[in-house]
C-alpha cells in the first residue's frame, strides 16, 4: 500500500481516538483535594524581598498556617506555564497600591490640638483622620474634628474598663465607633462601642467576636499585643508572642513572636493566619508590633523592636505575602490616612503628621 495512504489512515485513526477520549467521563481530571492551598501564601505576592526586607528580624518561624496550605500552590493552579511548558504564563497587571513604596513622608509637623508641652503618644487614628486616640502623660485621651483640614477639638479622657488597658496598643475602627482593647492578662481582646463619634465608648467589654482568637491564646499560652483594624473592618492584625517564664528561657531560645491576621466572617473574627512567618518573625523581647494598615490592606506598618525602626511592608494583594520591606525615617506607631498621602506617628513625646 502507498506509504502516503498509510500515513493518512493513521492520522484519521488518531483523530477518532482523541475524539472518543475527549467525550469519556473516565478521563475527567481528578478533583483537587481539600486544604491544598493557603489564602495567605498563594501566588501574587512578590517573588523576591524587594528592598531587602530591611529591619525585619530573622528568627525562626513560629506556628503553621491555620489552613495547612503550601506556599505558592496558587501559582500552579492558575495554569501558568512552568519549566519546559509551551506557555510562558499569563501576566496579571497589579494596580497601584494606596501606599507607595517610594513615599518620602516629609515636612513633619506637630499635630495641632494634640501635641502640647506634655508627653503625647499616638494610639490610633481613623483613616478619615477625624477621630484620634492617644496618651497624654500616660493618660488615655480621645479627640474629634469635623474635617481633616481642621484642628482637633479639645481632648477628653478616654474611659477604660477595669481589667483592660492601653499599654499593649489600641485598635480603632474606620467609622470611629468601635475600639478594641487587650485585657491586662494579655490573652483576651474585647470590643467597646459607642453610638456616635461624639459619645464616650462603653466600658462594658464585648469579646464575642474574638472567641476563636481568645481561645487560641489559652491553648497556646501565647500573649497578644498591638491590635490593628483595617479601615474597611474586614481584617484584624495583631502580634502574638511567647512570654518569658518566671525562670527565663532555656539557653539558646528567646521565645517567638508572630504577626497574625484574622478575617471578619459573619459576626466574628476567624482563626488567624500568620503573615510574618519566615519574613519578619521576632522573639519574645524583640517583636514586630503592628501600628497601621493601609485602606486597601496592601501595606502594613509596624515597629521592629530588634532595630527600633518603623517598617512598611507591601504586598500585591490583601491575601499575598508581605515581601517588600521599606525602613521609614519616621518615629513609631505609624498610621496612614485613607489616601496614604499623610502619615501620623509618635516621636520624642509628640504626635506628628507628615505628608507624601
């Protein structure tokens, strides 16, 4: 038989077999197993340390992700071509973040109406810049203004419920109506609310939304610090660390400190995920303490106790790793406004504001 006829018959037979195969249920792709990915460590974050991750500590990682996902698994599921593949992958454009990695934060000035001859320290400020919580000579205060361009009104004392304090930090919701404090035990968060922004906060703690987080502290014997609420109310960030035992840590071990992030679901905060693991974990005495979160949740501001520096860390998505780190020249407790063109922070007994 002519060899060209044989070739044509072979191609026809192969096409027929492929067509049958494509319609067969027996060759459907296998289902993806549960727990194969991690919401915090999938693809989409930067693949390198960017500006070197300067300022972050290099302690060993503490704790595993709550969902057990493997880092980077999202990349393979997205169908991007790997080594030896035909495709080169799909380039997904990353829109600009609210906060710029090149921000300079210059021309800092003392915040009118807040900074006085007394010793002030910023606790928190809303993203719309209308409500501020701060310490004045160690006493908790609050103040309000009607416009971000106006001076704050007279500060008044901030009532604090028995068994709670401000030493470990204070979180303030975007609408200024919810305040989160940590119990003096160091292991229990609670919310304190008010009806309007001109009212005092209630002194009745409500810890119902923090049940999972508070139970975790009891189970792990860790303590918490530095709570931060995202402006949209969808994320809650805080530090968790191993307190030093009465007799001190064993030789060669200094405890661990991890930054966690929890998502709002229904009416409560879910079990948190580590966002510092293998990136900026600390020790029990040299922690990473969050102070502010950008309006798009793509930039975290925190103090690195190891270096004493204020750090800004960036990610391409709210659920991506915080790879790129930038050291700031400003003081501590940095909190950005919604547009991230102004930064509020504490320095040498004053509350300052700098513009980008």
